C-alpha cells in the first residue's frame, strides 16, 4: 500500500463521500488549489497521522532498545555472579594455601632454632685447634697399653734378677 492510498483512506474516513458531490474533485486537487477552509482539516489530520506514526515508530525503537538493555543487564548480572563465585572459590583456595604455608614456615623456624641450638653446643673451631695441639704434643700413638707395661716390667725384672724365674700370672708352679 502506497502513501497516497493511505492518505486517501484517511480522507475517506474523515469525510463522508456521499455528503458532498464535489468531494472527490476537491480531494484530487492539490492542496494549493483546494479552498481554504477545507484544506486545514486535511493538513492537520495528515500532520497528526504522520506525527502519530513517527511517535509509534520511535516508541517501538525505544521499547526494542529497552528490551535489549534489559537482556544485556541480565547477561552482565549473570556473568558477574559466575565471576564472583569463581573469584570466591579462588580466594578460599589461596587462603587455604596461605594457612598451609604459614604452618610450613613455623615448622621450618622450629627446625632452624634446633639447628642453631645444636651448633651453639658443638665445639668451635678454636676449641678443636686447642685439642689438636694437645694431641700433637702428647702423641697418643706412642702410648703403651697396660699389658705392654706389665710385659716390659717383667722383662726388666727378669734381667735384674736372673735367679728367680718370674712367671706370668695365672700360670702353675
């Protein structure tokens, strides 16, 4: 349906064609050729009709935009909720790891304190050098055992007193 036919229908509805025999002639004339008083109602209705159509079109566009905005808002809200849940889960996991790390650090501190205490109780380098110096002076490799000393004493006594045979202890006479 063309714009002309729409306008013709509107004009037909506004005015009854049977009431005026010159109506169809007037309608076919251009607006400039039509007499003054009849031209105004036609222009006003056309103008109102165009404005109404324009407002309806704009209203539909606004309704569509509003609907799209509501859908976007809902999608953003759902995304925010899911992101919030993910972040919350990650934060809980990180907090758990932090607690584990703190307990591990506490255990490591305790072990380090034990090691430090053991090191304090162990001999220092100077102490070891002093002991080493005394060992070099005494030379324990030249020490004799008790058995060696007893054998040496017997030998020397046997040399000094040849008439008496000294036997080792535990022997029979």
